[in-house]
């Protein structure tokens, strides 16, 4: 029997917490970067802020929380850690590749993002069908479709 920490949290809460905390942190960082870059904003800095806030931050929190709720925290800690590491490493590579104008880094960053989304879909395979599951699927499809779209736009504009 384990003793509860300062705040007793369900397995669902423990499963979602890293995704939500890091996602919220990235939203806050994005806001600060936006404010700091505003006087000299460029296309790339504006894109990076939006990407960090929406994809790295909001999507991460939604994916982690949705998966935890739908699976009742049953996804293994190893899988959640792999998802968390792949999602954040992939997003870091996408942002770095874009800001440094090194397309191959951007392209490589998409691989761990796709791996994360596949792990999430696998974890949700036996989740109960409800509005949250459908919302999760819509978000995953949007993310999966937007990656090759972004790559093509980057390649064409390069």
C-alpha cells in the first residue's frame, strides 16, 4: 500500500499531470516569447510562438489528459514517458529546424511526433466511444494531416 502524497491524486490525474503541466508551461513560455518578440516580430518568430502554444502546449495537454481520462490512467508509465519524450523532442526539432532554416531537422522532428500520435491511438483502441474519444481522434487526425502539409509548405517556400 502506498502512502498518498501531499495531494491524493487518482491514477488518471497522475497519468495526465506531466502532459498538462508541461503543456501549460509551454503555453506560458509562448506568451512571454510573444511579448518579448513583438517589437521585432518576424514571420518565423510569430509562427514559432503559435506552434509552441498550440501544438507543443495545448495539443500536448489535451492529448495527455484525454488519453488519461479515456483509459482511466491504465496506459503504462513507460508508454506515457515515451509519448512525453517523443512529443517534446519532436516539437523542439520542428521549431529548431524552422528557426535555424535547416529543413532536414524539421522533417526529422515529425518522426517522433508521428510515433507519439500512433502510441496515443493504440492506447485508445479499447477506450469507450464517447464525445471525448471522437474529439481525440479529430485532434490526432488534424495533427497527422498538418505535418505533411507543413513539410510541403516548407519545401515549396524554401
